[in-house]
C-alpha cells in the first residue's frame, strides 16, 4: 500500500490503482474521479495494459533454465563454503564431490574463473592439497575446457608471471606436453603457498592439470592413484611439490608425469 | 532444533535457481552472464548466511544479492564487451511441439520487455512477473515506492507503443 494520492503524479496514481496498491480511501477517491472525468478514464485505458501476458511469457522462460548447470553452480558454492568450515569438511566435501560428479556427466558446467580460495585451507598434509584439487577438477568437463580460447600473447605473460612467483622457468618447451593443449596458466594459493596451475585440454581424454606448489618436502616419489574417478600422481623435487591429475587413463598420467619430472627434476 | 540461516539456504536455494537465472537473464540479457550471476549469488549467499533472517523471504533476499553483483561487478564488464540483446526465440526454445504456438507470442512479449530500459525492465519483472508488492520492489531496488509507480507507468506506455508498432491487436486472456 502506498502513501497519499496527492504525493504522486496522475499516471503513477492510475497505475497504483490498476495494481491494487492504493489505500482504500485513495482508491475510492480515484474511482469517484474516474466516474466524472472522461479524460482521466481515457488515460486509464492507455495505461491499462494487461500484465498477464508478461507474466505468462516470462514463466515460459523458466522452463528454459539450464537446471543441471545451475545445480552444479550451487554444488560448487557449497563445496567452497564448507571447505571453510572445519566441522563439516571431510564428510560434506566428499558428498558434494560425489554430487558434482553425478551432475557433471550430463551437465557440461564449467567455471570460467576458478576461485583461488578453493584451494585455501588450514592443515599441512599432502592429502588436503590433493582433496582440494580433486574437488576443483571434478567441476570441469572436456568440452568446456576444450572450448577455452587461448590468446598466445596473454598465455606467455601468464606463464612468465606464474613462473616468476614460483621461481621456476616456465618456458613453452617446459610446459608443452604431447597430445595436450595448454589452456590456462594460473597462480593460486594454498595455505599461504603459491601454486602454479596449468590446465590442459586433450582430444583423447578429459582435461589434465599440472599443479606445482612452492614448498619443499613431501614424498619424493609416487605411483598413480585414483580418487573420485580421476587419476593422479604426486612427487617432490628441487623445493617444489608436483601434482599431475586428470580424467585420463592411469598409464597416460604415469607417462606424462615421467616427462614432467624429467624436465623439472634437479 | 531450530534451523540456522545456513541450513535454510542450503535446503531452499536449489528450488529457486531457475527464478534467479531468469532474473539474471532479464538484467544482463546474456545467457553466460546469467549463469555467472547465479553462481556468484550462491557463493555470496552462503558467505553472508548470517545476514539472512530465518522466517523472511529467501527469494527476495537472493534477488537483492544477485542485483547487487550485477550492478557492482558484471554490468561494467558486459558493457565493455559490447553484448547486445539476446534473441528472444533462442531464449524460449523448449521441447514439445504443442508449446510452439504459445511460444511465438511469448517470444514477442519477451522481446518487448527486453527492449525496455533497464530500470523499467527490472521493475516490471519484479512486480508483474515475480509478484513483489511496490514496497518489496522498492526495497530490492533501493528506491522510493513513488519511483516504482512512475517506472511501471512509463513501462506500460512503452509496451503499448511497442505492441502498436508490431501491429498486434492486444487481448487480455
């Protein structure tokens, strides 16, 4: 209900009347005026556009909503939020990751800008870092990653910036992997440590990611493991920790890791 | 045990996703941006769950958040990128031949609504589609109720003009 009728212009008054938003007194008063004022009645007719077609048209639009992708967006927001809440962490992250994978098959959802905070968490062991990356990777699908457009100049700049932050020389030969196309190089953060994240697309299998964390220590060698449908391997060398992960067969991950380890090994 | 705001949001937000997307589409007139808006809204809603008063309307609260993200972040980006109107028919593609007849008319109406200037468009949307009262719309849009009324009046006249230009005889069903 609105304020007194003398506070607003005639058109606004008539519209409020049409929408049933006038106080009873103002409503009655206007009806009286309309009865005797032909010009006012004419103006009312001009304004009296039916709103039902607008409502009906926009309701049709609801059916066109891309529900799986929206649900994916919601699930990823929940994962991100629960990562910050230690009470829920393990249990809900696992449940959410499973939900994401369930939706992921048909959904084709891709987050254009993975939040750096996705990797932030307190704690210290290998497992949590891997958990976080697994959670993030499960949001990606082959088609959307393949569709990322690469600007060569921009990518060179990104690699330079990322390499500098990690004290690594990330030249093109260093990051080129056979059968893979580098789509994105980003600098993220995990527990205060810088993490280089290189995202690759593949024609043959799902996306692959190489993560390099600036932190010494950790296991020096690894074997391919599997989690949430992704294969991965991690190792440490020269003051950095490496994680290679992807929706690719285990032997492929293994072979790629060999290459990377040979290039970056001390 | 009473539900926390966080619990309520987790439980009730999924059902509201299509309406949030629709609002994002009306504001941005771009499919990709609409999805970005929904995602950003989900994140912020969970981050700010303590600000939601359990028992009040979750949809109104989420609309405010979505709008705020649009105004403060994505609108400037989109203007720079030079996106135009989305194709009305494209937005209304739905399976089922029986829908087609309804859709052509719906597409016309939708296109006309999308031609309104942003302030009129979102006021029409909130009041006439989402059914907010003038007071509720004034709250979401941060304007006095008088402004809501004058926008609706201007929008009605503009839609009438658009319909006349399109040569449509108008019938209220």
